[in-house]
C-alpha cells in the first residue's frame, strides 16, 4: 500500500505514541502527552507534527511513522531547527522516513531554519540513512535503564545540616523558585544549541502542567530556604519512570546534592509501584554518567546527533 504523509490529527495520538514506543522504547510516550504537546506548542516554535500512514487516499490508514519538529525559539541563536523521525520497525524500508524528513525540512526552511539537528540511533543503518541525506554526526548521548523493581538502590541518607528534602508538590502555591532553578541548571547543560529560559508563563503551561510530570516523585533539595538541586520525575502510569532532569545550581555544586535528590526520588518511585527507570546523558557529561552508574543504570542505547546546513 502507499505511504502518505500528512498533518497529525487528534485521533492519531495513540498511534503516534505506539510508533514512538516501538522505535525508541527508552523514552516515555503516551497519547495524553502528545495531545498536550500539540495543544501547547509555543507559537515561535512553528511546531507541526506529521505522520506517515499506511493506506488509502483519505489518509485514514495505520500510523507507521512520525516526525517531531520545531524551531529553537528559546535559543539566542537564530535559524536553528530540529527534527526527529521515528518509523515503526515493522514498517521500515518503505520510504516513510524519507517522506517525513522532506516534509519536515521544507516546513522548517520556510520558517527560517538554516541549521537542522536530528537525533539518530547509533547503528550503521540509521547513521548511514542520515548521512546519505546530507547530515553529519556531531555528538552522542546515551539512554540508560535501571531495573527499578529488582535494583539494589543505595540506602537513603539523612540530609546534611541545613538541607531539607521536599517534593515539587510543596511548591504548588508558587512554582517560580523551581523555574529559576530549572533555568540556571539548563543554561550549562551540554548541547549543540544554547537555551535561554526566560518565559515563566510558558514554563508553567508546558512544564509544570505537563501530564508526564510527577510532582510527588520530583525531589528538591532546599539549602537554608533556597532550592539548590532537583531531580525531575516523569511517569506514564504504566510502571515506567524517567528522570527528566537532575541538576544543581552552580553555587551549591560539589556537595553531593544531585545524588541525594535522585536517590530519594528513585526510592519514592519504587514505593509508588514503578518497575523501570530511564534517563539520558550526554556522552561527555562524565559527572552525571558516574552518578547513574553508581545507582546501577546501564546504557541501553546510544543516539548520535546529526547536523545539516541548508544552502
């Protein structure tokens, strides 16, 4: 049957999530999450999700591929776009990925993108696919997995004097301190594209209210009344837990706070019934990789970010 690429429809959300889980089982993906993301995309991102469907002329066939794309509106560098193509492994080799890539590139170029970034699994067939389409490898990142049900987590430690462990729920009345901590820790995360987080209203709408965010499991270290470190927890209701971010404000680094908050969050997650834990690390982020190895995480897969400059 013919593969057709079209704009996503609300009824595609479950198929979209299914393809993402099949192509990349190391990340959380739910229909609720994607419906939320599509409805709350920043206007400046020019996000326009496409799907590839296996089917009829009306485009009502089975979703077999997806592409996630955006302009990096939150970067001080203009003209940067990103796109990530995912095809159901059972439907690869039929041209769906190429059609999705072309549609995404045309859309991003029309909105001013001149540099495109795309993550590709670190396997010869995936890297070769990207390189034949004009993309060059840049940096790597790892997906890590922990068997949370059977893992021997490090024992919980009492916080040092002056440090209190709380959850994100404790900031429900005023989340701004968590936004400020998120902004300062994100600013020096390893990456190809710098990010300047300065839109509190958008953060509230898209991060604080995101359906994957688990405020009860997100753990924050408060030092003398100031949020100093946090481990952001995401859950999908299917027993899967993901660390969205673990970070420490520069003024409080070197005190073991990242381990403290992550350990507390993992213990809470296991008590809440989560059985698998995932996280991701830039391959050059030695400190966080060491922390995750200490917890028992193992590398499940590696992605390579590829870049293409449009003429």
